[in-house]
C-alpha cells in the first residue's frame, strides 16, 4: 500500500527540515537510535561550509536548513508527533523517521563544490 505524501499537511519549511533531519538520523555517525522507543536523537547539526552543508555524501544548500534554527518548525513537528526537541537534543520519533515528506532535490548542488 502506498503511503500518502504529507498526510499531516506540513508546510514546505517543516517538510524540508524533517527530510534533512531524516537524512541526519539515517547515519549512525550523526545519530543515536533508542532501542526502547525507536526515537533517533541527532547528535550534532552540520556546520555551514560557504553556501552549503555536507551531510554524508549529500551537499545541501544553506537555505534548505533554515528550519533547524526556527523554534516554530520544531514546535509544529513536536505537536504532530514527529519530533522531540528540548534545549539539548533534537530527536525524531519513530513516526518522524518513517514520515513520507515527498521532498526531492535537496542535494541539488554539484558535487564539485566540496
């Protein structure tokens, strides 16, 4: 059965932020997975490298990560059960990890910009 894209009707900034957080959470170098509740805590956020950031083998435009510093984005993701955010940690819930954002084209900078 196909999962509906964006069933919780997140806005574009929330979708991009969640998609990038999913990318970060997919790497054991960037996250810790809690075996009890399935949450993935993001250990660190990437730092800007000019006009982009590196996440694994992906190059993401700096504008696409603006939601990480926006408290309203995290409040919305928390309210919808997709993330937990406190002053120290950001974690995606199991629902947040599997949410179908439908976001494509985040790593659209050329690989020679490393």
